C-alpha cells in the first residue's frame, strides 16, 4: 500500500499521531511503519515517530508488497471450518461485507483463497482464523509450531482428579500418545483445556475416554491472539502487528 498526502493543518503535529488521525493505520501500527522506514517527509525517510510534520509538508507511506489477507472469525455452531459435506455451510462463505466488524480496507472476492488455519468442529464455536498467508499458517499449525490454543468446555459426567490426571498426561488417540495438556476445572461441570496440538475432534474424544460428555466447546485464544469482543458470526481483518506477533510466537523454541 502506498500513500502520499500533504499536511494542511496550521500547527506542527507528531507524525504517528497524524497518520492515525488520517485513518491510515492505528497509532501503534504507525510507530511500526516509521521504525521500519516506510514513511518519508518531503522525500526524507523518517524513523522517529515523534518527528513533527509542518504545514505544507508531504508525507509518503510505502508499505511495499501487500500482505496476504487474513481474517479472524467468531464461528457459530453449525458452520463448518473446512471442506463441507452436502448441505453444510463452510466458514469461508460467511466472510462477507454484511458481517464485518469494524473498518476494513479490503474484502474477499472471487479471487480470494482464504483457508482455515486449524480446525474447529461444526459443533464447536469461537475463534477461527482464515488466511491466504502460508507463513502465518506454518507458524500456527506447522509441525514445529509452539502455539497453544485455549478451549472452555462444559461437560456432563462426574469430574474427579483421576480423570483430570488422565486428560493431562495419559491418553492416546489413533495409536499415538497425546502431548501433555493443561486442564483446569473452572466450575462444577466446566473445564479449560490448553493444547499444543489439534487432532480431529480431540477434546471430545479425550473426554469420551474418561466418561465425560462434551455439551459445549468454545475456543477463545490461539497463542497470543484472543477473540476479544468480536461478536459471534462476525469477522475482522488481522492486523500486521497481530501477524508479526503470531509468527514470532509460533517460531519460539
């Protein structure tokens, strides 16, 4: 993305503040763009976010190549994250102008190739990331990824410490031992799971093995990315800052 604009104010103003007020980006994103050398005043590259623009000066922004599109979606129950069966609705079809949350400068079109980064079952709801970004996908679901995911689960059945111990350390699925999991009881029938893997219907199958039945499953975090106040059924664009944070966290050893 490139932009060139002349400051028509009457008083000097900080560069990062003006960029944010102009709707180009957030204040924090402005700081990052300036630090990376993407911003110039009258042709001079500026790396000081506090530098003041004077009336009549022209600010140029050049972000270089546009990043692949990534959206954050609060998936409702009944929507399929991946390949749908006949009669099912895939999540990618729900990413439309009508249900965007907040401002967006780009929207998916017929040429978009959004794909889910990690599964979220049809019967589950919450945070789902869809992206065209292979680098981000590798950071989130690649074999070396260190990102964990948090799920809040309502169950039916007796919760005892022995069952929690099995859920944390002792189970196998499909002949392979599961990675250790963090399991915390948060209510009489409520559990929070924090996992570093995502086998098919993993939490439901884990619970079945210790005679617990999952009644509701909600994901609200993937690594440093939180669902926040995004309403159910709506989506927003991932910011460049969120992307960078996810990639760094996913690569951490």
